[in-house]
């Protein structure tokens, strides 16, 4: 089983082979030893190593085939935080907080590209800004970098645009921007990004003239066409329809649908045509199973949480011509991911209007805010991965998560206790007139403290003379230790730790400098329950060679909740990157004092999980 530790070993092995004198040492190693080393590497590392060390190409190809063969036997996913800089503050400065971004995976350089997005929701309901910057995530190192665009034209700042990979280009279409007058503006812009030259190119003019502005739609690429479903525009009505666009000419057309009738009795008079189901605009995912077969899955309206649609078409047809054949489709039952609202709970504030008269404001929508679905595949299988809440969260065994959570809490509270003692001693020295201090001490306003694997620097901790202290700023650096007793802190453990440190500094400043910080004396740290506040993984698998008539059911398997899995995040992006899954951005809210962007998470397939299976979690056969 691959663990987070093995991933870090893989990063080290790849870097060591690239920088070491491999001609003198590595190439002389026995072939079984080399293959054993390569087993620690993920696909991005193998591809990079294949370019850097062409003598190992044959062994690397063997390992690549091995990864493809092992993919079906690794049905579980394990979380690993994207490798941030050691300083959390620098990580926050690297990219503006945002939600509703557009992401796609480009296999040519094993990188994930992210465009735009909008700022997080304001607590006071104020206007939100949108972005048009482009970022690149190297999936081997899990490091973000901004892509420098060489020149105009630039796409408009927007969010909820479709972003897909087409050959050696990235295709950006549609999107929405929030205006300061309180209204949304929608786009029908079509842009192409050339990865090799880092330039944007505007699509054909006919694309903007004849297409409907839309945002929030799902899109896939097939040959020279982009097929889209859903989205919304100037009107609140959803666009529950399939559309196809020729990426070379910009021509755009709505697809006519007909119900699959091959199972109907030819003797019985034909029944009235069945209306194509209406999916929710933002909770829908188009998946290209293969050329000619598409899966449309998500939440149906009104209130149907147990169906998906399989669509078949002739891949040889010109999808936008008047002579193309009508597409056939059928609904299939879907279980394990969505379920009907439960009675006895308050209606979610963002629930659709059609639910209001039926619910009498007395129901909730499970997984309403966790609609993202990513797809990854090997030569034989397609795997759909989603995040959300378990149906029966109370039945998850608490020891599998709470023990690690409690150990983490105890670790950083011990750190705060030692830090407070250290700071109080320093405050006493600075304020006691009988204790001489050097001029260096008088000028030094920051404090540095180390404890186990934590290094803390507090700027503006002390004052000079009779001056008033400025707002303190906490900088943390947490290093990995070989000691297994030292728990690993995630982003929100770090946030809670920083809040506790700030509260301790404010209390000491109020005590020794007679300066009131009553609004900051108590750390606003939520008493969170890690079992409820963490997301779980849902996985479904599809045979790539399946036919329309053989596709009878889509089954989602919930997996055991893990620690540290992401906290409950809304409006995030989820994208498949070879066999891995990348989760990024979104808004995380613990209480009114903490609203921040969800950070980057890497989900890696593993053969099993250390956590005990929850009673309501299903295992793969």
C-alpha cells in the first residue's frame, strides 16, 4: 500500500536519481534493484525521469505498465496535502483566496492548469471580484506557479467557465463575473491556450455571435467537438440540454435527443416520447466513456437522486450538421452517492426553489454542496471520484479519527503552554526596571521559539520604550520528524494554533503594557468534531468497453473517513490527473472568524486503508 510516507520517499528517489551520478552508480545496479526503486515513484516522476535518464526508459516503461495493471486493485484513495512552502504565510501570499475556479489536466507536461475564479463570499454580502490569471500545478512536486502570458488577447476575468484539454491546447469557454451593481454578467467567449508558447488565442467570431452565454456547465472533448450540458445564463432557469461546438469553426448546435426503444415490443403501439431528464445545472458531470458513449450523472430535478443517463451517438457523424443521426439514451439507476432529503431537518439556504413547496421547509439535501466529480482511467476501467458527507455519519467509528485528532490537539496545546511561559519570562524582563537590558534587546520586537518540530516567530510581539505594539503576526514552520509520536498538523490545525498564539500574545500585552485587546483575548477556536467536519470519498467504476444495452447500473462506494482529509469545503475544483485526483480552492467555514480558501490536496489510489471500515462503507470486490 502506498502511504504519504512512500510518496515523500518517491520525491526523494526521483530527485536523487536525477542529480546523482547515475551512469557510474545507478546503471550498474542489478535490474531487480532498479525496478524496486522505480516502484516508489508516481507517474509524473517516472515521465520526468524517462526524459532525464533515457538509459532507464525500458525499465520505466515496465513500471508504467505495472501502474496501469495495478490501478483496478487500488480502489481506495488516501489524502496527502500538496507540498507547501515551510512558511504558511508565504503559501497564503502565493495565490489569492478564490472559489469556483476552472481546472484541467494537461498530460503533455503532467501539470494541472487553473484559470480565474472569484473571491470568497463576503460575510457582509459585499461584491466579489473575479480573476483572469492562469496557474500551473506540477503534479510531481505539487508546487503552484503562475503562468506568465506573453501578450494579448486575454480572457475576461470570470469564474465557472469550462476548461478542457484539446490536443496540445487548453480550451476555455463561457463563464460568469459578478458586477458591483449586484448582477451577474455571462460570457460566450471561446479562448485557446497554447501550452508551448504560453499565449491565448481568441476563437472564431461566430462562436460568440451564435452561442448562448453560459456558466457552470460541464464539458468534454471528442475529436474536434466540445459537448456541453447544463449551466445557467441571464435567466434563473437551468439550461438542461446538450450542446455541441465545432472547435475549429466555432459552430454551435443544440443536440436532439430520443429515448432508446430497442427493448420495446414491436407489436405494442409505440408509447409517447420520453422527455430527456432535467439535471441540476451545477451538480452534473459529463464523462466520455469512449468515442460514441457518454455518461451524464448528477442530481436530477425534481427530487430524483437515484438516476443517471447513458448516451450513445455515432462518432463518425458531424455533430452540428443537419444530417447527423439522433442520439439514443436511457436512464440507469444510481446508488450510494445521492439520496432523498431526510425529514426533520431545516432546508438548506441554497436549496433550489422547486423544493420549497414540497418540503414545507422541513428537509435537507445531503451532499448538496459537494457536487464535483473527477474521472481517472487506465486501459480497461474508468473511475469516478467525488467528495461529500457519509449518509450516516454518526455510525463512523470515532476511534479511527478522534485518536489522531486528539493527539494533534494535545501536541499544539502543549506548544502554546511552553510558549506562553517563555514569553511571560521575556515580558517580565522588559518591564522590570531592576533588570538591565541591552540596547539590542530593546530594539528587538519579535520573539522566536522552538519546540519539538515547531518553529514559531512572532513579529511585533514587544514594544520599544513607551510605544504601542502593532498587531502581532505569527509565522510558523513545522518540519517532519522521524518520531512517530509527533502528529501531523494540517492547515486547520495550524490555523487553530496561530489563533491560540495570538490570544496568548494579546493577553500578555494587555497585562504588561496595560493595553486592552478585549476582542482578541480569547482564541476564537471552534470546538470542532473531526468526524463531522471532514469529507469522505465516493468511488464508482465503469468498464471502458461496455455497451449501451449492457450498462444497467452505476454504483457509488463510500469509503471510510480519514484523517487528515479536507474539512468541509464548498465551491472547490476536483480534477483527475492520470490515476491521481487533485482538489483545490473553494471556501472553508468553521465559524464567522474563519473563512478561507481550501488548499491543494492530492488523492492517491492505494490498495487498502489503515482506518477501520465504517458500517455503512462498502468494499470493492
